[in-house]
C-alpha cells in the first residue's frame, strides 16, 4: 500500500468510493453531492486536501481534510473499497491525514459519523478522538461528533492501554482457577479470590463515578467507601466464579474506554475523597491501575500462582 497526495486525476475515485458507501448505509445528501462532485471547489480551493491509498494501480481508499477555520479542520469522506477492506487501510489513511493536519498548522481535527458504523467509531476512539457535543443539522445521518486536539498531552492513554492489556492477559488465567479454589478463604478474616475480584469490581464502580464527576467539577468532594462492607453487601462470595470474572473483565474494558475519553484539559481537576488530601484526576486514574495490580498479586499467592 502507498499513500498518494492530492492530484486531480484521482477525483473520480474520491467520488466513486464515497458515493458507494454512503448509498450503502445512508442517503446521499445535497452537501455530499456538492463536496464529491466539486471537491476542488469545496475542499482544495478552501485550504483543505485529499489523500489516497493505492494498492498496485488501484485506488483502494481515500480521506479528506476540509478547512473549518484557522485552527480547525474536518476529517471527512473516508472510504475504503470493499475489495480491499480488512487490510488496515482505513487506519493508515486516518493516521496519515491527522499527521498531515498538524503539519498544515491546524490545532484540532473534528469528524462527524454515525454510531452504527462500529468499526469506524472504534478506530477513531483508538486514534485519540473523543466525543463532543453535536450541533444540529450538520449532516442528517450524523449522530456523533468527535475531536482530537494537537495540544492535548494525553498522558492518561498509557494508563488506559495498560488496564486493557492487564485484563486481556489475566482473564484467560483466571478462567483456569477452579471454583473451589476461588471460593476458599486462605485464613479467617482474609478475602477469597472471589472476594478480591469482587473488591476490584467495587473499586471500579466507585472510581468510575470519580472519573466522571471530577471532569465536571474541580475540587469535588466525594465520600469514600468501606471496602469490607461493600464486599459483604455485594455478596461476591456467593457468585459463580465465571460470572464474577466476566463481570470484572467487562467492567474494566469499559473503564479503559472511559479513561481514554477524559479530556486532557480535565486531568488536573482535583478530587477530595472523604477526609483525605485532594488529588488530581490523573492521580486517580493511575492509582486505580496500580491498585488493581496490587490485588492481582495477592491472587497469585492464594491461587498458588495459577495466574
């Protein structure tokens, strides 16, 4: 695959590829026809650009940048030929066009999409786009707007990626722990493996609330929680092991997305938990992952290194 810069000779492919996918899933709107049939006028001459992915002599995909103002550009009209899908072309086009936007001096890239285009939305989220409010009547088919900012330092992405990696590595090992071993308490007053996983779910529940609410209000005061009371109250000891670990894995996969979605500008918001000293939202995020790793080490001991 080779990325090609804009050339008028590729405009028929830009029109062909985009009209095909829009017709397949939606309806062509007047704004689509304007842009696709007169891309030189609506994209190139207004300060934007179009790139193409070529495989051999075939144009396999395309995507454009449409200038909004001096700081913002819209990533639009991404399309990949069905004959070449599944080869990572969309990801390569998106990565290249974002880098090109920064080189052209733009500070933000926005996009409009529809949530039923699940693979595309997952790609945008993985690249660092986050959902922002959608204004009315931009495109009739659009029900989501996303944005990525050049100046945001997304240090929390590392924590989100580590969390997801831990879940994907540990879950198959947890599946190998027998029900009886998971239910056994190593000694009086100590949690079983079931209760440790249950506690990690409780931690996820409480921290999820902190992650969301701390974005809205800085120096937010949130009550703590009695860990033993929650473990007993949730009755984790009496839940089937496989149901329990599936709940833990699913919730933490969700949390990894929640963490990545936090705007970098909110990471220094402070949160005061119970009577403890205030900490930043970034600290809450990184501490959550470290806390999870600590308890997984406990599990290794009581399951005799099964995990």
